[in-house]
């Protein structure tokens, strides 16, 4: 009897403590800079405070961008937990509004950031806004989140995304999770090479951008934002979107905050 109880205890210990869960939210926050009001930042903080890591796209290149990220991290920290942040350098193509920054904000009680984050420069001549890498430790597990904002659909983002098939081999020891605004749906054939490597999309058939106006109650336009993860290293527990625009009196007012809705994924690290 004692032997059986010991075996059960060991099994439960492995089951309960041998797995680590991380909750990530990704959001293209549309010209995220000094134009964002404290009220808008409060809304973002309320919507994201339940996650462990927030990945942001479209942080403006000027001073107001990093300042807005700092303001958001402060708003999150006033919700009951300490949050820290890192903002990328300006992306390499500095033409018009194409140059941007990325940001990560994380709950320090649940996540530890490892080392410096960086813009991946290998393909910076071929990718206008090169992806931003951040290494994080959750419990005894480590992940590397790759934040990305592709060129617009009219400029054929598949021309950039085709280089993603080379990124896992560059960092073979890293457990990569790609996230952001890819400006094409996960069903596009450009993702086939990474799919063959074992990468999966967290969302399938889920629209993530806002229309100019709702049509028969449908306010979403395109399936652009997603997570891509290695299924041999990570299990997807749940994923979805947050319909933040329902908090606003009109879609026009919501679009001042963003023309994308936040996406989230809850991953179990093997």
C-alpha cells in the first residue's frame, strides 16, 4: 500500500510540476506613441493584466513610442503586480512611417527576462521591419518570443515571411514562438516550410483586424495576427482574441486605439 501511494505521489508531482504554462498576448497597437491617452492605456492595461507577456507591434519610432510603453508598464504595475519592459531600436528601413519599434512587457512575478533583446539583422535588407527577439524564463523553462510586423498585404508580405524558414536553424537551442501582425492568413502557402518543421498556428480562420464599419454585426475584416510555435516543444492549451471594440460607443472610437484586436495564447512548455 505504501509503495502504491509513493508511486501515485511521484506521478502527481511530475504531472503537476513538470509542466510550465505561459500566457502571451500580442497586439498591433496602431501608432503606439504620445497620442495614446491615459484612459486608452488604462483600457489596454485592464485587458492585458491577466497575461504573463505582452508583445506589441507598431510602437512609433520617435521619442513618444518608448515613452508610451513606459506609461503602459506603469499602468499595468498599478494593477497589483510589477511589470517591466523593453523597447527595440528603430527598425532598419527608415522611410516614412515604415520605421517602427517593437516592445515586450512582462509580469516580473511570473517571468524573468534573459539577457538583451535584439532586432534580428540577418535579413534586414530583405525584411523592412526585422523581427524583435526576447528570451524569457518561466519556472525552469525558456522560450524566445519573436515579435514581427510584416509589410502591408498590398506589398506582398510573403516576400518577407519566406525567410522565416531559416530562423529556427539560426537559433537551434531556442524554443521560438513567432507572434505579431503577418498581414496574411495562416493558410497561405508561405508558411508551408515552417509547418513542415513542426510549427503550428495558434489561430485558424480567426479574423483579427477591424472593419471601417460593422456589416450585419460583423466588425472584423482580415485574418492577419497569429502565433506560430513548435508543436514538438510546446502544447497549445487555448487561444483566442479579445473583442476590445465592444467597450467603445462606436467602431470609429475603438479604431483610435487600434485597428487590430489583441490575440492571446496559453502555452504549455514541455
